[in-house]
C-alpha cells in the first residue's frame, strides 16, 4: 500500500471519528450524568485559576437530584449561578426544592436557591441560552465555597425529564459556545467573576473538523487517481 493511499485512508477514518464523536456527544445516555466544569473561562475579566465545579445529576421519582460541588482553588470563590439545558423544555409544573429526603442545603445554611425555568430563556454572559437558571445566595454566610457541596431536587410532570435530558447543547448566544452547561463563579482574586464550562468539543467545531477531514480525503483521492 502506497503512503498516499495510507494517508487517504487515515483522513477518511478521522473524518468518520469526528462525525461519530459529535453524535455521541449529543445522544449519549447515562444515569447518573456528571459534568466537570474546568474549562477555560468564556466571559469575565478574571480567569479561573484552578480547580473545578462538578455537577452530578441522578434520576429520582418525578425528576432529578442535582449535587453541585465546589472544588475551586481560590479560597473565596463561590458559585453564583448554574445554567442547564434539557431536551424536554419547557417543563410543566416545574419546581426546585431542598426539602426532599436526601437533599442537603446545610452548606448554604439552609438557604434555598432561586429556581428559574423556561425554554431558551436564560443567557449566560458571553454565550449560550439555557432552559434552567439556578441562582445561589451571595450572602457571605450562605455562599457555596470551595470544599462544599449542595444537593437539591428538580421536579416536573413532563415526560422524559431525566438525567439524560441534560445532555444537550444550549442555543447559541454569540461568543464561544454553545455549551451543555455553565457556571458563574464569583469573588475571584481581583474581586471579579467569571463563567466556566466543561472541556468537551463544541458541536460546531466537530462538524468543521469532520468536514475538513473529508475534504482532505477527497483531495488526496483525486490526486491519487492522477
């Protein structure tokens, strides 16, 4: 097999991988679902200096249970807001609560977050328009700071509202996305704030990669025939 033929086959294989990876990112099913937000900031004057935010989503009767853990390095950095998507928005009879068995809001001194539900209704500054916005307390005694975790429930009568439904990308809002999830972190070293997301390939990037590799393969094939 000539080097040119091998290179052409490699390009085709990579193109196929890009398409498969994109499909996997959009349709992968799992319970629980865990997001690790440690990617580069996409909005804000101060970059996250280390650590991550983990968001674990597990199925329960009537909805999902969400656990948010602050693993950031900056000792004062706290979670300000959490942005989520679901494939079944808008949600019927949607509520958020810390009152169920297994919920735990002690990290914020029992301070219940503000739960907002819609459909492509909440834009994370810099990019992405989301279906669910959860605002956390900014009061000094009630902040979700590094080393702390909080667990709460999201409930709805909408069929299909499960952990799998969160594996979808936001509507583009300009900037760098779209993304599947975003968190607003506050009280960074210079007193500023930032938005971070998970480090997974964006769907647009994967499509461009696949298209580019297919183009390379076609060009090599034409050259080989000559």
